[in-house]
C-alpha cells in the first residue's frame, strides 16, 4: 500500500485566526434613519448572536437609510453602500 494511504490525514488549524460574527448590510434597513448602531445595540435587537467575537459587516444587499455603523471590520462593498446611503462606517479597535 502506498505511503500516502498509510499515514493519517490531518488538517491545519490556524491558531492566530480571528473569528467574527457577520451581518449583511440589507439587515440594517429595519432601524430608523440617523441611528447609531454598535455591536451591543445589534445584539440587543436580535440581529447578532451573543458572544464576545468581533462584528464584521458584509456588503450583501442594499441599504436605503443613513446610519452610523460601528463595527470591528467592514468589507469594501459594505463601506461603499453605507456611505452612498449617506451614513458613516466607523471601525472599532
């Protein structure tokens, strides 16, 4: 039997990987215009699960209202869509 079939198969786990809770831009349309959204307020509204992971806003969908969104990470498309709607995307440290 060849050596590659005799050895156990193991994957690689990156111990330095950062996990994020994700949220798409189109889910933010439920809030009032001019609102300031933080990870705590998103969790309280039920859009995010409980946890201590950071929040990443993804650019899937359209946003129609101007909001100030504070999160740990944003995709480029999400920032463009939030700013095009008249809002602001702020990165938390």
